[in-house]
């Protein structure tokens, strides 16, 4: 399969997964919206609309390169190749999950694909620099990528991490997803400059803003940043414009959005645009697209079935693998 069609396929897989999670999330939470109840205990932050960021960057990574992700992690985990069944089981709190169901959707850890994420905003930057430092010490040419939202770029960890990574010429790429909001707070009300990429100047590293939520433009910028890191020339800061098609979390009434804002994002759907572009370039046919849709639906169905059929942990396992008094 052509590389661009592969990226399209992964974007479709992510979208199908997020749409499916949106549906499943409501199971058992009616009539009262009880966050702990139902198939998916806890909060749920979906990344539909943000697929190009994950796919455009991660296509340049190897399986032993490291990725740290934020509280909205599914698109990154899927693009990095985390097992969909074990990830879904983790989200459902099942024993077969990546962390035996103890982490949930914001804490997906997978040593096999070198993927981790955290519900603490800004927490992924320092471990990405740590991973990069380890790669340098081991003489390996691996790269670490830290993904986070534009809200996270106002945290101290972001600036501390950029500083050390620049000083050490560490093989890290920092990728900020500018989806315009941190919960309900627009970027213009939290951030002193219009593009976080400009902050790279303070650390003498390249900073690039990629507008348009366009997977090919993101991929091009990421290729340069990843190559630079892999060749030992140090970190790059990318900020990528994107859109969040669901609310901040499932259950968000989104009263803070302007009239028509959501509708314009939906019309600007990056998957629909990329599909039209591939068809124009005669790289994708209707039949091939149907086969792709059928295949990704099957993949998601299989993962959900595996998670549903998995057992919940036993009560006496609650203190296993966690910090606890003996
Ligand atoms: C240290 C910390 N402060 C506050 C929160 C609460 N919180 C969760 S998500 C979020 C907004 C994050 O916005 P952004 O970084 O833009 O990511 P997005 O949700 O837009 O993907 C906040 C403030 C948190 N989880 N951790
Ligand atoms: Mg944001």
C-alpha cells in the first residue's frame, strides 16, 4: 500500500475507534451522568479531528523510538502501534489491559511500542527528554517525541524540558497540538504569543508552525525534525494547528464555543479532505476505500469484543503492582 494511503488508513482507524468509544462511553451512564459507572469508568477525551498530528509525525518513527502523549492519547497510541485489544481492555478497566486495568484511558503504558501518556498536563515533556538522554548515553540513534496540547505549553515542564534538550542537543521533537482550546479556555486568553513555535527562539532551536490540519504538511515538517534529531543535531519544536471534533471530554456541553464554530470544523474534516485529495490524484478508488473502511471497522470490533470478554481484576489484585504499604 502506498505511504499516503497507509496514512489515510490509519487516520480512518483512529476516527472509527474514537466514534466507537464515544458511543460505548454512554453505556451504563444513563439516566444520571455518573463518571465512575458503565463500561468505561472515568473521564474520556477523544481525538477525532486531530488524526493528522499523530499520523503525520509518527510515520517517521521506528518502533523502538519513544513517544510520550497527554490525556487525549488514543490517536497517538494507535499511530504508534499499541495493541488495540489490550488498549481497549485498559480503557474498560479489564485485567487483560496494558496495565491490568489500573491506568485507564489517560494512562496507557506500553513498553513494547515505547508508548506512554499521562493525565497530568505537561507531564510528558521531562520523560521524553529523559528517554532522549538515555538514547544518547547508549550511543543509539533513536528519537523521542513529546506530544501535548497548546495549554500544556504554558506549564513549567515545557520550558524546563526545552532548555535541557537544547543544551544537551538531545534527540527530541516537541509537538504541540493547537486545537484552540484548553478545556473551555481559548489559546488567546492563556498564551502571550500567537504561536508557541516562536518560543523555540528562546532556546536557539528551530520552531515551526504548521497550519491547516493537513497530514502531508505535518509529515513534511516532522520528517525534517525527526531526521535532525536522529542525526544528532538536537531538538525541534513543532506546533500544529488542528481541531477537536468532540468536546473536551465526553459530557462537555461546549457552551463556550461560538455559534457555527463546531460546524465549520466539521466541514473542514481532515479525513474527508485527504480522501478527496487521494481520489483526485487517483491514488484511492471507491472500492479500495470501501475495503479500508470494512477492515478498520473489523479491527475496532475485534478490539472491543476482546475487551468486553475480558474479566475485571479481582479485588485482591487491587494493591498488586502499585505503591502500597506492605
Ligand atoms: C497539571 C494539571 N493541571 C490541570 C489539569 C486539568 N486539565 C485537564 S486537561 C486540561 C486542558 C489541557 O489543554 P491542552 O493542553 O490544550 O490539551 P487538549 O485538552 O486541548 O488536548 C486541564 C487544564 C491537569 N490534568 N493537570
Ligand atoms: Mg488544546
